[in-house]
C-alpha cells in the first residue's frame, strides 16, 4: 500500500509538469485549512509571470485526484487545498499491511554504522549511552527500509593504556571489569609518578604490538572480561551489537605501516602528518592530522583511517555512518578529507558524521554520580528500572518500561543538542514519554482482547475517527523524514501525536461492538509497536 502523501505528490507532480512543461516539486504538506496543501503554484507563477490562482486552477484541470479527494479547492493567493475522501481513508487504513504503508528503497545500499565504541577494561558509562542508543535506532531504521546494514563497534583496545594496565596486572588475569577499572586508575597514577613503571609500560606496548606471547595472553584476558561486560550491557539495552561486530583498534595493527605508506605525509617535528586541504589552525596555518607519532607509535588517526579503508575496500560499503559525539567532528572531517585525498573515499562512497550532544543532569551540567564521578551505565539503568516498578513490579515489564524510558528520553530530543536526563519527567505517564506510548499500546491491546465484534473496514463518520485515520496514514511520511535526517525526534513526535489522537478518539467514540472502530484500534496498536520497535523500545502487551 503506497503512502497517501507520496500518492498526492506524484499526482500533482504530473499535473504541474503538464502545465509548466517540466518538473515541478508540488511541495505537498499537511495543512490546518485542509488535509493537505500545495503552495507550488505561487513560486511557479512568479517564474512564469502569471496569476497564481489561475495557474493553480489550470493545474487542477490536469490533476487526477477524484479517487483520493472528496474536496479540492484553490484558496488564498493560489494554494491548492486537498481534503481526502472519507471512504478512501477507510479503504487505505483497512489496507495497511505489516509495513504500514512504508515501502522499501528502490536502490538498497551497503551501509556501515560505527557506534557505541567503549574502551576495553572499563565499565560502560553514561558517555556511551547516546552513541549506543542512536546507532541502534539508525541501523533498525535503515534495515527496515531494505538496506544491508553492517554493524561496527570500534573498541578502544590498544596502545599505551593497555601497556600500563598489563604491567599493573602483574600476571593476575582473573580481574573482573570493576577490578580492571580500579587497576587502570592505579596504573595511571604509577605511570605519572614512577619513571621505571612508565618505561616498562611503554616496553609492554612494543611487546604487545610485536605479538609477545605472555603480553598477548594478558591482553586477551582483559579483552575477554571486557567483551562479557559489553555483551551483557547490550543485551540489557536491547541493542543488536554482537561479538562478531567488535572491530577494535587492535584489528588494524598490521595495516598501519601500509596506511602511512599510502598517504602523502610530511614530517612535522619527527611525526608523520597529512595536511588535508581546507583545514587551518588558529593562526591560519595548515592543520595537521598526525598518523605516526615521533616515537614511531600510531594514534587514533591511523587506526581510524585503516578502519575507513577496510569498510570501503573489504566491506564494500557505499555509505559509512559514524555515530560519535559532536566534539569529534573536526577529527572526523580531517580523516574523511585525508581518505578522499588518498583516493579511497570517492563517489558513490560517502562517510557521514552522525553527531550528538551530551547528557546533562538536572543542574544543567554534565551528568555525574553522587560522588562526583562518571555515572556507570548499569547504575543509570538500575535506577530507571527501579523507578519503573511503580507501574508494574513484574521484572519483565519494569525492565521494558525503565530501559525504554532511558532510550526514548535520548531519541525524543534533537540529537545535535545536549539534553537533561530527568527521571521524573522521562518516566511520567503523561506527556511525550515512552511510558505514555507503551501504556497507550497496552491499553489498545486490552481493548482488542475484550472486543465482542469482528474488525471490519473502517467507515469514517465521526470527526475523531477521521482524525485518527489521517494520523495513521502519516506513518510513512514520519519514517521518510526520519530516514532523511537520522533525527529520531521526528518519529517520536509522530508517535506521541498518534497516541494523543487515539486518546481523543477513544473518549468520543464507543468502540465496544463496533468492528469499524476496532480496525482503527488495531492499526493504531500496530503502528505504535512498529514505531517503538524502530527506536529499539519494547511495546508490552500489558502494563
């Protein structure tokens, strides 16, 4: 079933083209004066130097809209107002299949999504929340649209921090993730204070990169503990990352010499650097991207370039998305520019930064624990689930509600901006929260279970029925807008509007025994469940 907005757009586009002699975007959009409106005649009339109302009327003479619209009118200076026919609304709602009118793309792509990216040997914390949640929603949405999506979790698992940690382990491979974090803090303190430990740590890095058996054994033990922690957190969050998706910095170690050799590097105080065109420092001079340090070691730029080349040449991606915080924007732009100048990143392949802001506390500052440290992600989720138990103490439901509230609070905000994580607000039963949507879904499922009539094709008679039918048919447009921007507050806003519209419908229209209205209920429940699923949020059958 095609979506109504695309149908109107296609029909009007043909009519405008017949009048203008060439393609014209009809700019169909929702309107308060009708169901949909096109203002394209105004701009076209200026270019043709003619009267916009007369032009709009001429367009309508060529438009094939009788099967869709019950009323068509030219209003104001030349707007085309379209009011959909009630019987057509009923047929389209009845015809909604499992995809709810959303078509798959005509030309699927291979898309790599780089997200989460925690550092090994450390517990995941609130700083990993947004990348993990947004990245998972991105891949769910793109898969739903028919793209082949490859998950990549670029772990921090190499370099000096691991030389320090392995030296501090002193052969003890049994440390859990919490103990590893404590050992790392101790190692950092010793690295800064003890020249001998600092030297041994650097030697450990050389041994690690050279494949020394004992050093690798200790490193693998650290990585196994880290993997277990990460996988447990991903399972609890309900994100799709698996161990096969882990592609840490270490996986590119053997390629780094070749990466530097393929780049047009210049020496800068002993370091091998590239200077991508168009980037300058504060003094107006060229801005370097350091690919090999003075001591011969490799930093983030080298592994990021190796990862990018791997994704282009080996994974055959045509689109590569980096779900990483806004502070990394300049670094990524330098990496992308260096890859373009090296001849790797060329059309149709493109790399994009899907940036996001920070998570703030209710004081407007970066979210911190009561002790002033970084909030562990497990502690944040525990608190959300504990608070959610007020709705239902059943662990499966409180987990779905609490985790859903955390994810929805993130996705319902403009991702480029910081947002305040307020448990009271995000777990409220009223307002734009996942709890409100989950409750609406569970309520409708209860109505359907208690129904004493068979669902039938909707007969649109009451204004509340009409409003709900129109809102249901807007789902494809909401998905399309979200896919174009990868800004999920468009989808959450739609779902909230749908749930609120259903509330108005249920207040004004008796459902029990009415098959037509039961169909509207079922389609609403299915749309809420599908929409929440695209966000990675569960839709419980009961609350």
